[in-house]
């Protein structure tokens, strides 16, 4: 696809989903500030250049497409996400109803810019993905949407480029790619082959210099051994932060016919990029009496919140 943004400029998330327009598979910048550097926009950093350290907090969360007590669940999920004060939030199984909840929340509008708010990632289905970027700490540019291969469910890869803002905890983050996807769902004979093809496709499009991939991977237990993420040069934030790889994020809250699995991952690559902490969110139920009396879990998945640091990182000229 032809590039739709000017590589010499970046967009600060200064307006909630108003700085870009989705067109032909990419977001075009409607307003942009000139990049702070006066060097050639195509030259890139020299082989010897180093960036100062920076930190980034990231959430990935499958918010559940099920039309189940949405009037309670969706605002509660927004409240949970806001409480993390994360720099980046990647969401999967986002429905039109959930998008409407985001739009109606003034605090979210004031804090986060959004990619996918108009439902572009749904591609004719009833749920998709969203990336929320904290405009107080990050500039976002070059948002784009790419169809995933081998998908019979119209799955897509949503990605953008992040740069930390001077004077904030992210100021050492430079040209870091963030991406999210909901890989092909299990249950069909073709699905494992599709997920492998999608992993390969995604990894080929993420730069070695620094990228974070947040996903509902839909990896089943037997598939994990044949499709290790490190085969694709990904590191796993949950494991790198010292946790067991066997802690499930799905099918452990509500009764499910499926074995609980760790479907939800924050994967990353890049010299100097390191996960320093990780924990689960959305584990505790809400006790509600209306419209029914029950312990209400916000999703059938748990979310993952991780902090990554970017140290003195060497970048190569591309």
C-alpha cells in the first residue's frame, strides 16, 4: 500500500481521533507538527547514535464481544483501564457498543488518542481492535491497518509508531512500533495454519530496532510447543518479568468448555527494550444486583499490564 503520511512529521495525540483520517488502509494526518530534528527525514539515526532511557506502560485486554450486561461491563472496563494510567492500551473484541462507550467518556477523550474508533478494524464483522495512546506522554504517527493472511474472519493488524515526549517518563522512546491483532480463532481445521502464517506475516513487518506486539494469540497448548514465540524473535513480557508461562488469561473466570490458557501476550523485540514488571488486571468480579444478581467479571479474559524500559539503545541506519 502506498504511504499515506508524511515521514517528516509526527502527530502529538492532541485531539481525540481528530488528527487522522482512515483512507485506503492507512490513517492520513490532518494536522501535524514538524519533527524536532532538522536533519533529512529519510536519513534516520546514525549507527552510533544512542537514545536515553525511557519507560512505557502497556495494557492488552480482550474485552469480550459477548452482548452480556454491556451497560455495566463496558463502563467498568473503561474505569479499569483509566485506573492503570497506561501509556498504550491495546484492545481486542471491541464491538460498536464498546466504541460508543469510549466516545461517551470525557476522561478517556481527554487522555487518549484512538486508532480504530470508527470501527475500521471490524472489516464487516461485529468486533475488531483498538489502540489507545496517552497523549500526555506519547506522540503517534504512521497509523496503518493491514489485512492478515489466511484469515476467514477478516482479521487485521493495527499498528502505529510511537515517540516519547520530552520531559515525561517516555522521553527515551524513539520510533517504537506498537501493533495489535486478534489472531485466527480456534475450532476450525485451518486455524492453526492460519495463526502460524499470521505470526510470520506480523513479525516480518515489525522493525528489529523496536516493536511491541499485543495480541489475543489464540494459541492452544499443543500449538505452543510447535510455534514458540521466540522462533519469531519475540520476547514475552510476562515471562521476562519473572512469571510462570502457565498462568492462564482466558477461560478461567466464567465456566468454559475450554482449558484455561495464556492467550493474551505482550511480545516485544529490540535491543535495549526490556520488560521490568507485569501483572494481570480484571481478575476481580463486580457484585451486581441489576439487571441480575451475580458476580460479574468484566470479560472472559484477564488483561495484562506490563512496564517496559528502553535503555541506551543502538539504532542502525535503515
